[in-house]
């Protein structure tokens, strides 16, 4: 048969009877050459019929693969031609395996298909829940599992797993007070160095120093009206909080201490109430930020304080002249007073010529679940402001105050005159930026963080002014606010000069809190008994014991249980009263650390109540020296208990008066702690504190 006569359609082939199939097959096998391709060597005498429909659109690659005619030899066959020409065109063809984006999409689809296949197999598994009851039980099981995993992670990440050795903090506070920025590797002094002697508090010349100016901001929320009322009526205004124990100082120490509540922008339904409360009490500061705890509220407070924080001037002359700082001459007219402001400020405001207010020496941040004894806080901050350190970078304020006179402040430099003891002349000396850099509070130290706890910490004015204006600090306002504040201190240009002053003995959590920081309400008489107990236990080896204790704390080794023992609370255990059917005063007395009511020694409540200590005995005849702050007061009932324990009570009790008449003195046969022998020679500069009455 003559194939050229038949043309492309073979009538004898039954598979090609359909013209469409014949056309498609022939066109796929022998596509038309591109114009640039070589002409077919087939005879042009036979004309190729034009198909009745347009050829199917094939990819450009297919046309190129099959561009050869039926008369090509083996070397020009389509397969060999593709093999030869692939390197000439593969780089120009997008969308294939050699394209990275194509490979990524391919892997993505492959992963998706694999996941779908696994999910399909999982759903079809016979143990997969398919009934409503089994689905609910499975969800409950997974929820319990997720909760357990969360609790496990919280336990692993929580550094507070063991009760803290508060007895060591109170017995030897200078071990934990290095006055320099701590580090994870060295949060305390080197254990190779002998412990420095501990200075008793208060020193006898405390009241000869001029009082410190303190602006105290209590962080609150718009709905916490009841808690603000408790604060106003208790520690913000109570005489025993502002004046101290015993006869007090008539409010001289806290005459420059101002208390204000700090809130964010109130919610719509609370806005009018907050404004009415502010008009009534003049003690609420509304910051231009939304209400939050760890989203920049603290930094906004310091920004506000750097501009608007003022405190009363010194109303009463002191033996030691007030120091001169770069901010000493900045003044403002007195603002509207709050009912709990110092009585001296009210008296001065009523005078014909009231004095202008000045910048505070400290700005203090306080949580509203803390109970603060203002006289105790002011005494410690005052002493820190006037304390001389061996490090020359921390120049003594006493030295600055003792010089002849100081010139006006110009910029950041203070020109002062020192009286020469020999020539009698006055030599001018230049002190650059002599403002103290003090970061005071309860220092929390663990392997990950070192910061002052957020319930109460104080910054000296120079640090507040810097934190409010530094651009780098503005970028570090998100996160746990107390930890962020510590980060700011490490970013200060003079970070090595900042004094990190730690107060661990007299800041603690509420006895009912059950935290590692919780123990009973603490008074100086109990601390004296703790020191006596330690001296009787370790004797001459006391210095070695403290050295070993420093080593353990530095290396994260838990301290012995006796250092954390409390007669009131137990870590992770809910508090239960020692005796049943206690009256309200007796139940509060049972929360006092070391009290006979808390010792559970089998005595009747009446006997324990009759033999409790009076306030004068508990404070050992001193005005200050006791609790500074009680934190973690999560219930209003706990707040009222704290107010009764720290602010109420008789100065002298009947059994104490009777013992005084028999002995002819205030103190019975109790033994005095020898501070000089116990803690070093430096303590001998101060007289021994009055011991407690022996029970």
C-alpha cells in the first residue's frame, strides 16, 4: 500500500477512524516545527491536509521535544534531540525542580499531604473517640494533661522552692548588703573574705540628721476604693506610723513624706467616681496611660514624678545641716494638701508666708497590698542618704554637710568650700554630679534575676530624673516592672556607682501568705532573742558559720531549716490558729513571731494573753528599728490584722509594771546581747540595745 497516497489518515486502521483522535495522535507525535527549526526532509510534493480544528495548545517544551520529522535518522530522533538540547534551554524555563521557590512549594505540599494522611489514619483508628461521651472524656483528659504540664513548668521555672533564712537576714544583715550591683555569679560578698561587722540600727544620732524628702506613690486601680480608704485611715496618717514607737518624734521625721495613689486612666463607668474621690481627698494621680501593671505604668509614674513630684521643705532645724545637691534649689508653690499629709505642712500652709516645696530625695513605688510603717521607712532612707562608705565614689553626705558653706548649684556641678583645719582658709573644690545614686529595697536574688521586689523600692532623685528622660529606658518598659527597673539601673552611665541597698529582715509577707517570704509580725525584741539563740548555739564559731552560710547562698545551696523556722507560718501550708476559740485580739497576737500565743506550748489563751509583751518592750525603748513593710496582703481582713498588730496595743502591761516595781528597772533578768563581741568592733561604737523581758 502506498502510504504517501493515503496521507496522514489510514482508512485501514480502525483506531484512527475518529478524525479527532487521529488528528490529536498525529499532532502529538509529529508536531509542527517552529519557524526557526530546520525544514523537514520529507517530500514536499505531497501536500499535508489542514486539520479541521486548531491544534491543542501544547507546552512550548513539548513542541521543542518533538520538532523532528519522520524522515530524521536515529541521531536526529526526538529523544536524542531532547537529550542534546536540554542544557541549552533548561535555565530559561521557570516553574520546575531547579527553581528554589518551586522546591519549597513542593515540600510544603508534600508535608501537607503527609499531615492529612496521618490525620485521616488517626480519625479512622478504632480507638479514636467518635461518640459524644468519648469525645468529652478525651477533651477532659487532654485538659488535665495540659494543666499538669503547665504546673510542672511553673514549678521548674519558679526559683522560690525553699523557705528563705530570714533569721540569718536579721542576725547578720550586712552579709546580704554589698551596696553594689549584684551578678548571678556573685550576688553576695566573696566567701573568701571575712564578713564585715554589722552596724546596729538605729544609731544614736539618727534624729540629729535632717529628715529625708520622700514622695511615695501607691499603685492602685480605679475599683480599689476600699483599699485606698484603709490606707488613708491607717498607715498613711496614724501617729504610730508617722511618729514611730514610744513617744515618737512628733512627726518630724515624716514631715517631708508625701503619700499619693497612682492610677491609670479609669474605665468609663469609674471615671466620675475617681474624679470625685480626687476632689475630696487630693491624693490621686491619674497617669496618661491605660491601667496596667507591667506595660509601662511604672515608667509613666517616674516621668510624671520628674516634673510634678514635690515634698515639703525642712521645717525644723537639725544638728547636722541639710546636704546640698543639684536639685536643692528647685522649688514650687505648695499644692493642695491631702488629709493624711504631715501636720507640719498643714501648719505652714495656714501661716501668712508658707514655704515653697522642693524636690524629693527619694521617689518610692509601693503596691497597694503592702502595709508601710512610714517612720521606719524614712529612718532607713535618711540614714542611707547620710551614710559614708569606704568607696570614694560614694561620698559621704555627712562630709558634705560638715563643710563651711556651699555655693548655688550651677548645672550638674556643685562648688563647695572646705575649711582647712590648719591654715584656717577656705579652699574651693569642685564636685561633679554629687547627687547620691541609691536603689533601695528587698533584693531578690536567684540564678536568673537580681532586682528589688516590686512591693516597695526607692530610687534617689538623680535616678528618677535620668530614667524619665533616657531614650534607652523608654524602650525597656514592657515586662515585669520590678525586673525592668533593675535593668534600667544596669544601663545607667554610672551603673557601678549605684548603691544597691538591701533590706531583707524588716520587709516580709503576711503570716497567712504561705510564701517563702512569710513569717510572723516581727519586732526588735524577737530579733534580739534570735541573735541570742544563734550566739548560744554557735558561740566562738559564729564568724565561721556566717562565712559558710555566705558560701551556701552564693552557690545556691539551701540553708538549714532552723534558719527559716517561724513560730507562726509554714511554707506552703495554710495557716491555722494555734488555739481554738480565740478572741480577735488574741488571734492577732498569735500572728506575732515568737509570741507565747504563737508557740503552741499548751497554755491557755488567757495566760498567753496576760503575759504578752507591751510595745515599749517589743521596740526595746527605741522609736524605730522594727517592721518596715508587710507585703502580700491579699484580703481586707489581713490588712486589718496587720493594722492591729503594728499600730495598736498598750505601751506597758500590768505584769511589766509589776516586774519593774520589784526589780527597780524596766528590764528584768534578761541578758543583753553583746553586739561588739557578736558582730565586730564597729558595733561597739553604739550602746547595746535594751533586751527583752525574760518570760
